[in-house]
């Protein structure tokens, strides 16, 4: 069945997305580099949205343009309880199951190490988390955080991230700030509590440290372009969840594991 694009619904959806992000019209106007009057007109359905503006809204709110246009439903994300644990099995687990407590500790440790760097905004953080999770899975054939990542235009995106951040902000574990990096506005996360390193195995911390060393100085464009050449991202359709099993088909330049027949250049 064909979908009809409803301009009034688009206006309401953009207003809802802005309010969910905790942004004023003035703040989103600065992020998109358009006037506050234009934002007001768009939200009141007094004018349409250009294709360039649509792409900018999509990037700012981390949703697809199809969702803004009403052509697809918003992805529902339900977080598990923090004390849930992945059950140990003899077989490799390739279907992601989020370990919420582990994800929070990895994120807090990552922010402790990197939050002070001016390039560490949301886009860079997404890619660091992706390489941590996928490098760990390739090396040990076990999930680290169990987060799901989807293929977006700017690289892998952890779909549970926004809800986890909202939860951590409510608990006073993280503070969100918005500042400038060069000509761009970016969202940054400041840890307010220290990571509980007792929840991280030595092997997990080692992988995190290697990813930080290899990639934390890249800016958003550099790390996005780098992630686009990693086979798991390349082999996945847009908006689909990236299969962890694809790490075993990485090219030598991206592989972090030495195989019996052909060695990878580990980080």
C-alpha cells in the first residue's frame, strides 16, 4: 500500500523529536544553521521542509528521513534490567542480548578516558563502542556489551544508546552538554561517576584500551569513513542490524585476530 506524506504530521513529528531531545527552537536552529523563525514555521506547518533540511533533521535526531516522513515506524527499544546477565553457553552467541550493566561500565570507562578530548562527540562515541564490541567478539567469540548496532548513513549506531543515556542522566551518572567542535555543533557526555572496573574483565579492558589508542583521536568524519570500510558495515543493508558474525570475514586491515592460515593486523 502506498504511503501518503502528510505535511501536518511531519511538522508534529519534528516538534516531538525536538522536545524529546530536550532542545529549544533556538538550540535546534543553531545545530541546523537555520533561523529560529524557520523552525517555528516548520513546526506550525506554515512551510515545508527542504530535502537538505530533512537530511539535517535526520542527522540531528538520529532517525531516518523515512521516519520523519512517516514512511516507517520508530524503532522500539526496551532495555533489560540492569542485573540481567548473559547466560554462559558452550556455543558461540551471535544474537545480541544487551547486558545493560556492562554497557554502562564500558561507556563510563570510555568517557573517563576520552571525554576531555574535543573531538569526542556522539558520532565518534558511537563508532568507538562499535569497534569495542565487534573487536571483542572477533577476538574471543563472546559478546561484550551485547548491544545491537544498525547501519546508518554515518556508520554503525547502537540502537539502545539514547534510552541508556536518558536513564543514566536521570540517575545523575552522566551530564549532557552541547558545544562547538570547529564549525559544527556536537553533543558531548560528561561522566559524573567513576566506572566500576571490577565489572570489566582484563580482556575486556584491554580491547577497550586498544580501540581508544587506535581511534579516539579521529574526528567524526574520519572515524565514520573508517567504519564504512569495515566489512560488517559494508555487508549490511541500510537500517538493518549488523550481524556480529560478519567480523570473521573482515579484511586483514580491519581484523584484530590472528588466524591459522591468514593473519590479521591486530590493533
